[in-house]
């Protein structure tokens, strides 16, 4: 883990240029691979890894999270990953022309495509979801460069620019039948579908930690850290950071405990997702109020991290996640969430 920690200052030094040019972080991922970051690891080490990489560059964290999520699903359903590939996870269909598949003998023919694809044109493998002729959702593990066509989004995202999010058209592409992973509906099965969200929260926490680091640096440089109102906002920001840290570590342990009740795992991670989102949004507000207009200067770390966090935190159905988790805990009043590693 120390080899990865040593990369974080270097990643931070390059983040502004990657964001400005919307350039994919090839060198960052190459160095992370050399440090062993792209290989499978136990959850206690994985949570530390994801937080660290989020501290360095949230876009890199997004690419790594997708790769890790793909590896997790492949392991869950018995596929052997190619160690040399960088896997994307593309599961969002466009409003029309979503990805469809048809099996014919030993071949699968694909039509349609995916949108909001992080790493589009740069990932070398992808786990995708496609609808079969029966209307079921199936998972496929594909090597890329099979004829797919990458295009930018009609309107680019304001944040996470270095993640290079685009659309991918697989129309007319073919894959072997053994590209299928699991059975019909397996992608949506719990607890994997929802409980894996702790990994995104870990990356977001890394971004929050980086935001606090850069805000403190600016406040010290400007001589404003001694202002009592600034200190009050700083205190709230530090509480938000540590609250997020506690939730993420606890959620990682619960989510990856195979003996824990499925609904408990899903609900604990659901609350964690909202807790970390709230901590990040609150911290951004307090940091921006403390720094004033300098927090919005393009090219600064604080401005970039706030943009990246704002985009990264926009995960699906937050209200549904919150209310369903609350309903479960309301019917299990003795259940609690704690980090037993403390």
C-alpha cells in the first residue's frame, strides 16, 4: 500500500492538466498497475486503496472503481479475468437503441449501445449488460476493439473530465458465446447489485479528504485560518470528513461479509451512500463559503474537486435508496452499523 500512497502527490500534480485537456490518465493507471492496484484484493485493503486513489484524482478513482467492480462480478460468477486488461463497467442504456444480444450457435451478435461509458476508447475490456431475446438482462465480458464505435456525449460532463465518458455503439459486433457471465437477471441480484456501492463511496471519501487538504492549504496561505467563523466552518468540514470515513469503513466490512443478512448488507450500504454524499455536499458548501470566489477559480484544485465530486455523487435513485434503507432499519430497531476494526 505504501507504493500506492507514494503515487498520490504525483497524481495530484497532474490532475489539473488532465482535467483541462480531458485526457485519459494512462500513465496513472500504468503506475497503479505496476504497484499492484489493479489486482484483486481483500476488502480491508481495497477500501484503503480506493480512498487513496480518490485523494489523488477522482477521475482515476472512477476508472479504478469500475475495473474493481467488474473483477468482483467476474469472480462472483466464475469468470477468469485477463490480467493485462483494464476493464470498464458499462450498464447504462441510452433512451433508445440500448444494447441487445442474440445467441446463434457459438456466436453472440450485438445491436445498439451504451452511454455514460467511463474510459470509452481507452478501456481494453468491458463488462456490459445486454437484453436477450426473452427480455432478460444478461452480463457479457468483452475484449474491446471488436469493432465498437466510440463517440463523445452530445453535451460533455462538467466534472470527471479525465474519466473520458462517452457513448459506445456495438451495433454489428460479435462475441463468442462464452462471453456470457452468469445467468438471466444475475446483474440485478442482491446483495452484489446494491452492496457494491460502498466502493464508489470510498472513492468519493478520498475526494473529500483531498478537498479538505487543499482548502486548508489555501486558508493558511491567505492567513484566514485564524478567523473564528472560518474555524467554525472548518470544524464542521472536519466532522463531515471523519463521519464519511467511519461510514465507509463500516460499510465495506458489512457489505463483504458473506454471513451477514442480505437486506442488512444492502441497507447499510444504502445509508452509507447517502451519508457520504451528504458529507461531501456539506463540505463543499463550507469550503466554498470560507474561500469565497477563489474556490471557483478554474484551474485550482478546490474548483476541480468540487466539480468532480458533484458529478461523481450523482448515482441512481438516491431517494429510493434512502427510504428503502430507512424502512429496513425501522423494522429492525436493534440493528446497528459499527466499524469493528476500531
